[in-house]
C-alpha cells in the first residue's frame, strides 16, 4: 500500500494529573524534514522524539507539536546561574568604580537582570517523562500513518486509471503510425509529379524514399518501451512503500518516449495524441509529488 505525504495525527496520554498531547502534521517535501515544538522542560527528549518519527516516516515535512497540561511546579528545578551572577556583579562593581556611583549592589538589582535563574526539568525525571510521553507519540504516529495510507489509496486508484488511459493512447499511436506512412507516400507522389511536370515517376526511387520515411517515422520501439514503463508503473504501485521518487523517474522516461513519438509522427493525428499523452503524464506527475 502506498502512502500520501499529507496527513494529520493526534495522540494523548494521561497520568498523575498530567495530560501529554502530541499533534503531527505532514506536508509534501522531497526529503524527510522534522520540525519540533516542545516545552523547554522536555527539550532533552528531542533526539528521542526525532528518532521515533524517523522510524515511522521516510519522506515529507513533519511538524511535531507537544504540550503538557497540569504540570506541577515541583516538576521543575530552579537553580542559580553563578557564572552569570558573578559576571553581572563584577561588571556593576567596575561601573560603580569607574563612574564613582553611589549605592550598593543589592539582591533587588541582581534579580532584575536576565538569565540569573535557570529553570530545568529534574534530571532524574527525564526517563519518567519519556515513558509517559512515548505512548501519546506512538498513537499520533499511528493515526498519521492511517490517514496517509487512506489518501494514498485514493491516489493509487486515480493513477491506475490514468495509466489505463495512457495505454489506450499509445495503442492509438501504434494504429495511426502506418497511416502516416501511406499519407506521406501520397504527398510525396503529388510533390514529385508537380516538380517533374509528368505522371511518370521512377517506382524504385519512390519505394526508396517511402522506405526512408517509414524508417524515420517508425515508433514501434518507443511504443514498446512505453508499454513496458506502464507495466512497471502498475507493478510499483502494487508493491507499495516509499515509491514516490521511483515513479517520478519512470514519468521522466515516459515523457522522453512521448517527445520522440511526436518528432517522428508524420500526421496531425499522432501529434494530437502525443499532446494528450503529455497531459496525462503531467497529471500523473502532480499526483506522484504527493506520494511518500
């Protein structure tokens, strides 16, 4: 089964009066790009969160939002940043000395300065925090995966239908190609009669010229390769998994064959069919951009 790169997942876990809420949003992206928004107290868990997301998702821009409701103050440790305090105190003392300023450097002054106190989660609780958070994250990832698979199934149905359309169009090119040679032969005869001002034309020379036209306009190889690409596209869809990049490469090959068909075609009908083929390829390309 294939997966879309767009989706949403949510998970919750509750314990000891606290509720952990994880929300995941997924968008299209060529590679895997994970963006995290965690409370400061849970910052040490960021590598674990990323690792768990990477184990579940291979491609897309994933936004992870995590919040905790009901966190008690006791879950945080407030500590003094002695280095910052000493730096402030030394700087203020130097300022007082240089400018001969009155007054004392009091606690009231120091506590108004930024970064004096540090708010940190209790280190001994990090493992406990992860044990409480992990179930919510796994639930959110499961819900995200389910939504991506549902959208992927819809994309697969649409793409299989378009591949069927392409098969029919390539068969139309195969059917029309011999008519192009006949039409080219007729035009060549009329042109030669006009140039030579006679109804007598060397049949051998005409046969050689028509043979040359037939060789130049033969699209058999292109059609065979196109059918092969269609078959591989179908089997890749059935294979499932992260196949977006592979399908994109296949579409590039299909477009190349279509261009060759257009350049070889000797009548307007083939040109019109090739335009339709390119339109379907472009529609497929738009869909493939959504696949993981």
